[in-house]
C-alpha cells in the first residue's frame, strides 16, 4: 500500500508559534493533509503544543481537511497521560509517541527501567484504544557491549505495546542502514520520519565517524552541541536514498505514513516544506491526495 505523505509540525515550529491557524491552512494547501504534532510543554499543555483547546483544534483540523496521525509528548509521564489521551481522543488521534530519550553509556539497568516505563505507557494507551510509539535519534545506535541500544529497546519492550516511529535520517547518522532497520522491525514500524542530508555538510553522515565517540555518554547537552543546523536539507536535495526506504516500507503491515520532519533549514520554513513536497511527488510508492 502506498505511504501517505504528512508532516511533523516541528518542521514549521517558528511559523506555527506565531499563527497556528494560518500555518495549518497553508500546510493543507501545500498538500500535507496528515500531521503529527510536537508538544514539548506537556506539563502545562496536554494538547499539541500551542495552547489550543481540543474542540478548537479539532474544528480547525476539520475545516482544513487535516488529520492528526500522531504526537510527540514531552515530558511523557504517567501522571500527565490521562489529560493527554483525553485531548487526543477528542481530535481522533490514536497514536502517541516519545520525543527524545537518552541512556547513560553502558547502563543496561537504566535502559531496562525505561523499557518497563515504555511498556506501561503502552498499556495505558492500549486501554484507550491508542498506540504508543518510540521515536529515535542517533544515540540509540551506540552499542552496549555487542548490541545496539535500539535493538535492546526493541528486545525489552512488548511489541504489542511499544511500536516504532523510525527516523531514517537519524538512523543513518547513527551509522545504520535505515532500509534494513525497516525490514528488521517491519511489524513494529507504524510511522517514518524523513528529511535529507546535504552533500556539502561539514560533518560526516555517521556521527560516530569523528563527531561523537562511540563510547561517550550522550545527553541533551551533547546532543544539542553536535546537532549542526547545516546538517539538514530538504527532501530530494541531499544524499539519502529515500526511494530505498520507501520500497523497504512495503514490508511493513502497520505502516501508513511517511512524515517530513525538517529539524532545521537554511530557508524560510514554508518555502522549505514546499520544496520537500515537490520531491515527494517524484517518488514511487507514495500517495499524494488533495494536491494543491
């Protein structure tokens, strides 16, 4: 089944902070009818991160023909979850994910405790008819002993409770072949994140090739320090073999959406997402409805 093209709203984080309604309308006009929210303020806002009440957000989505297919929630804590799930139930969203995670180097006990928490969150989501998913960055592709952290997370979580949103860019920057990961976890991948890596990037593609020590403790401070804004480019203008990822996705029975997540851009955000939409239209295996 062709992948439906959508967008993670973090791609337009600056524009949407100023005028959410106008930006959502523009996304729909550009062709992005499936959206994933990014709520980095879940402690004070159970919704999508820019303070709209659930009913108003639902009405806005319906007005512009948009469908919400997921949301990153940060902080993701059990005591916050009931309000978060209530909000997203009002929107018709059935998928909730983590934003970003870090694991002290070599601390398998900590990793297993986090996996227990992921399972618990997944169980609470399932009780509401929803799914919980894990969103990766490059740090999950360190090794603890002989095993990748990402594989350890998958091994120590219940596949019926914890699904995967595979960020292909960050997997590649962790030294992995995203297509192989998609096939390896084909039954658990329910969303793909996509962006591109520029040919003129100052950093190597693999972050462990001289940017970060493979045995180094990675935390948010280090992550932000090595995350180069110029290490991102629009879909189709970089070097990642995105068509390969789309073809690998054919093996995934639960995967419906490929979402643009443009962490950073040298362009105006709205110009950037239009360039990526034009590139998406050239790929085989994607479904583009409601074209502007």
